[in-house]
């Protein structure tokens, strides 16, 4: 079947002009829209196995977040989650998507939940995979240290070096090489400025507060071998929603949808398929 990177060629990057600037995205299929938001070290290309596996009955859209891929950075150097949520709203408007099933992985979970809180009528369901909590509830010193360490790593290594050093940590020890290769490929294409904006958002975000304000059906999934956002944390996120359930992804690491695509796709399709 070829490597995942080779298979990604079937899903070219499209560009759309919006009120928030240009967005790059990949898409496949027709039907009710399913919108996918990647994490801080990734991009739209990470969703190739969802573009392949979920487009038989859905319009699957994977964006490049502001400052990633072909997408215009946000105007604020230190944006908040709601700034990404506002940008998502403009992106959906540009694609004439009025309402969608929304999926966010890791940092993308912060963006997705902020959008769901701000625009609940536009989110039919919300799925969070291996969600990042944000550090708003941490001590100021801890927030500053984590942000400084993340920015310093990018400054010292650059995108290619960061990908070489960091990619394996996002997967389990048993992950297939094709999964490691795809994670590394996406991370090596980061733009330092966009990554820095996202890191600053992460330092000040509070996923639990946004989750508590959401009432739409929600699914939280997490790899049991996730060393970045552990399963106990994901269960805490699910408990914060008024209407959520938790589903594990046994054996998978943080990039669970890359490492365990068949199970991820099956659980996601089952969840959104059972909704009225």
C-alpha cells in the first residue's frame, strides 16, 4: 500500500480565503462534515488514515491551524484558545460548513472545545483524542518553565531536529515504523512562528473550564500508552462534560489516530453514527 506519506499524495492541500486569512486544508468524501484539528507538533497531513477511512459517508476536512502549513498565522503573538476558535469559525464559513462533527487531538482539543463553547449551535458532536488540558491551573512559575522549555527546544533544534528527537515519544514503543515516519514528517514541517503562538496558547488554556460549559454529545479517547497526556487525565476531561463518554485506545501512544487508525476510526464512526 505504500508508506503513509506516499498515500497522502491522494489528498492535496487546498487553500481557501477567509475573513481570518488563508487556510490550508485537505479533504475527502461527501456528506455531513467531519472536521479534524491536529495538535501542536502536527498538521493536516497527519490525518491521512482518517481521510482514507472515514470519507465513505462523510465530508472529511482536516485543517492546518493558523500558522501551520499554508495557513495564515494569527494576528496576536500570544493568542488564546478563543482566538483559534474564532479562526475556526471563519474557516468553516469560507467552506460553507454551517454545522459539523468536530474532532480535536491534543492541542486541537483545546481549539475544538473553545469553539464548541463559543458556538454550540455549530457543533453537532465533539470528539477529543488524547486531549491537552492547558496550563492555566498550574502555578505561574510552572507555566513559564514549560513554555520556555518548548520554545527553547524549537530554537535549538529547528523543526527537523525537533522531529528527529521528539517524534518517537508521541507513539508507543510498539508503534509501526510507518507511524513514526508520518509523525516525524509532519513535525519537520512546522513553522517556528506558528508553533510559538500555539505554545503560548497552551500555556494559558483551560480545557476543563471550557468542557464544563459544553452540553453537546462528546467522546473522549486516549491511548493507554500515552506518555504525554495520560489516560487518567483524559478520563478527567470526559468527567468535566455534561454529556460525554470515555473510550480507551489500548496500546496506542499520544498520536493515537496515527498509530491505531482502525480502532480510532471505528470508535469515532460508531459515536457519530448513533447520534440522531
